[in-house]
């Protein structure tokens, strides 16, 4: 998805949660087995993904479905019509929508940023630098955003992520050890939620 003129690409993701923010609370409470649900588009929005991102301790598993704009609009509107012709008899997507409907998921916040990405053909290693993290307050309409975004992090702060499947190459470990930075458990969803979280009985998000 990288654009030659900028060397990065835009990522926009409406995240879903229950009316009680179950997924957000599980993240804040440090639950080892948890999940996030999101839609995701890149640059020109020609590819739309529905993703279920599961984490167990430090391991992550992601289930991804390529869907149509019409179905994405239905999901954002919480119209989980599992018998719709838009599903094209895809049983896996039907099961995913049944899960969203049964638990009561709805769009909560849009997470947007610019990603600079690199790959290494050893251990399926991917290094990403996520810049200009931003959101749209309570706006959740993925394809018709009416308001300007606002920044979540300071201009000089970016998020560096290192992902790998089986092992992290020793050369990458050496480079990471030379960086003057402290590893953090960072959730872009949590960071963007902290400005719109209305619940007085919970701690402030930071």
C-alpha cells in the first residue's frame, strides 16, 4: 500500500466494542486473553477488511475478511443481516456477524495514522513506524467523515512495532538494543478512546 511520494500509507480503522466497552476494559485490566474487532481501509479505500485481532499473552492471531463497501456500511450501522445476498454464502463471515450481533458490538472510535513499513525475509519479520496518530472524536462513519481529525500524540512521537512469526533475527535484536527507547504495551484504540470515554466510574485513560 506504500505511496512512492511519501514512503508510507494511510490506515483508517473504526473499532467496535460493546455498550459497556468490554474490549477496552479487558485491555486496561491486562487480561491475557482478549480480542479487538475493527474495519480497516488503506489510502483509496479500494480494499476493506473486517478483522478480529486476538491476543493471548504476547502472541497475536488475526482473522481477516475482505468485504464490500455495502457490507461495511451495514456493519457500521449495526445492521448484521446474516442472510443478506451481500455475504455471498460465506459461512465464515456469517459466523463473524452473528458474533458481533450476539455480543452487541457497535462502532466506538476511528483510529487513523500514517504507516511506514519494512519487511525482512527471515522469521516473517515486519517493522512498522506509525506516525500522526489521530481520531475523529465520536465520528464513526468510515466513508463519509464530516469533521477534521485531531492529533492523539505529540508531533515528535511515533509508534515503532516489530512483528515476527517464529523467531526474531539476531541482527534485529541487536539493532533494537541500540535504540534509546522503552518497550510499552501500546493500544491505539485505547489512546483514541481516552478523549471520548464518558464513564465516571473508570480510571482516566493514559
